[in-house]
């Protein structure tokens, strides 16, 4: 709903920024809930080694993905010199 409203809002920067702020807050709240619930669940279901393997695979896949809109990257590229196992601690 909010994304559609943002897309439909034209010419009124104040209204657009207000909607964008609400969307950002909704997404951040959702991410926090997911982190609390899913990360706890994942720690119970998988061994430390399995979590580290999944984290490494995720980081490698993210580094190999170029997400672009109109030729411009929408996500920063992962620095391939970093150690990929550190994401498991999240």
C-alpha cells in the first residue's frame, strides 16, 4: 500500500517524504521482529557450523549479484576481501 502511494504521489515532495518515512519505519520494525524470531529459531535448529556455512553462501551470492535500476546499483557490492563467515553472528 505505501509503495503504491509513493509511486502515485507526484509533485508534492513533503507528502512523498512523509510516506517514505512511514515506509522506512514499517520496514525497520518488520526487520527487528524477524531478527528476534527467526534468528533465535535458526540458532536452535542449526549447528554453529551450519550457520557459518549458510552465512558464507549468502555473502558469496550477494557479492555475485548486481541489483540495478535504470543501470544504477541499488545495493552496495560486498567487499570480497572481508571474511564471509562473520555474518553468522547476526
